């Protein structure tokens, strides 16, 4: 169950490297919520009903949906932010249960992204933080906000959290950034933002907002810069 189409080629290549060729010795059932997080439990239930051998998920919210759907089929997450805090695994060393995967530890990375952003835009005082309510677990949102507040004090910045529940909110969100004179932008992780990365990059350029992202895919779509893990290799 994938949350982002951009990962699929890296996934297929990884399978080929291990000798698995789609249609020959492995069958892949793709499900994509297209950024609509409320669809994830239904998609997870569909895969469980098919009695697949393993469920691969993109991130935390999809992993939680899959875990709620089955306690027996192995679940592998690609980039959960904090799987221990979010209750996906018992610990990083010994996950336990039927869930395992990779953690990006995004709260810790956020401070570094903002540090690099200030190096590129030395005089920036106010940074707009674009986030999607419900795009990650409540605990993770709290951790990210806490990390942002710590970074703000250290770097002498002010943060303006601006929400966008869907692409239809982007124009309003960027107008708000302009009206409050934000000097730069950072985007918190989320499947919807990743899907709309080109749209976001275009709006940032149009509004002359230097933007920092968490994944290279945003830069490939025209964004200014990123700092974070490579999820496709």
C-alpha cells in the first residue's frame, strides 16, 4: 500500500536487485489513497482480504491503518517519523509484533533544515511553516512543533504555522504568508504535499519565497533546496 507514486520505481528496482520480477515470480497489488488519508483503513482492509504475504506502506498514518487491519501479515513502513512514539513498534532495536521498517526521525532533522535555510537567507526573521492537519499522528505533530520552537529560539526566528488540508487551500495559504510578510517557507512532511510538490514549488517561486523541504523529490519538481533522507534507494 503506497502513499506516493514516486517511490514505486525504487521499490521495483530493489525487488529486481533481489531477483524478484513483477509478473514472473512476484505479484504486486498497489493501492494509493491519492492524499485522502480517510481512505487508508479501507485500502488496508482490501489488501488484508487478498491475503497478501506482506504489506509495504509509505509512512506513519498508512502504517497505523495497516496495523489496525491485521496483526499477522508482516507490515514494512518506508519512512515513519517516530515509530516508537506512534506505537508502531516496541523499540527500534526490537520492533516486536508484525511491524518493522525505517525511521526518518524527522523532528530532529527539522532544526537542521531551518539552520540551512537561515544560511541561505541570512536576514530571514519570519518563516512560514506549511502543515496538513491530520497528515501525521498527533504526537508527531506535537514533537515537530516543539522542535520548531526550540530551533526558532536558537536561530532568532519567528514561526507562522499555516495549515492546508488539501490543494484547494494552497492559494489562501500563500496569500496569508504574503500578507504576514514571511521571508521563507518550510513544508512539514505529508503525502498530500509530496503529491502536490510541483504545485508547491511553483507557488513558492511565484511568491518569491525561498523554501526548504524534507525530500529531494521536491527539488526535482522545482523546489529550492532540501535536507533529509533518500527514500527511493
